[in-house]
C-alpha cells in the first residue's frame, strides 16, 4: 500500500513538473534563450580556437537537454492523446447513429484498423456516388442506409 502511494505521488509530481516544463520550453522566451546560448557559443569559437572541448560543450549540453525533453514531451503527449481519445469516445457514445465499435478503436491491431480504414474508403466512394458530401453512414448500417437513401431519391 505504501509503495502504491509513493508511486502515485511520484507520478503526480512528474505530471505537474512535465506540464510546467512543457509550457516553459514551448515559449518564445525559451527559444530566445536557446538562440542566445547558441550565438554566444558560436561567437566564442575563435576565442577557444574552435577546439574539441569547445565543440564538446555544445554537443554535451544539447544531448542532455534532448534526452531529458524526450521524456517530458512524451508524458505531455500521452496525456493529450488520452484526453482526445476520451472526448472522441464521448462523441461516439452520445451519437445514436455512430457505431459504438469505434469506441477504444486505438486498442485494435494494425490489421483490424486496416479493415476499418478500407470500410471508410468504401463509404467515401458511396458518398461520392451520391454526390452529397454531407452523407453520413455508420459502420453497422452503411450499405443498407445507402440503398434506403437511393430508393427515397428515385422514388422506387
């Protein structure tokens, strides 16, 4: 139990820290500071004779920052992706004509996703045939609904 609490505290701390760091490093001020550091480094090249140590300073600094930022950015990306998926799931769940099979679609295999992608290509072709870009079909009823709409249009 104690281990779980410690882990959740660490996770919460990392989450708060990553949000602050992501916002700070994505700001114009952070870019300006990085640009100034690179300019100062470049200007000091002749002073240090463009030595290996001079080059190592910028290489080491940028490598360390890049390495750490990968984890920070990934944390933010994971949170954003989860939030977007939940919002999309809510939209699917609340729309009576949307297929609930699309909820949590991100958990499907590549092959399953490819089958669904092909289905939507087919839907696109059906909509193009109708000449109505606002046509809508769900995963479950696309062909039946398409036939129904065509029958209504032609009065058969």
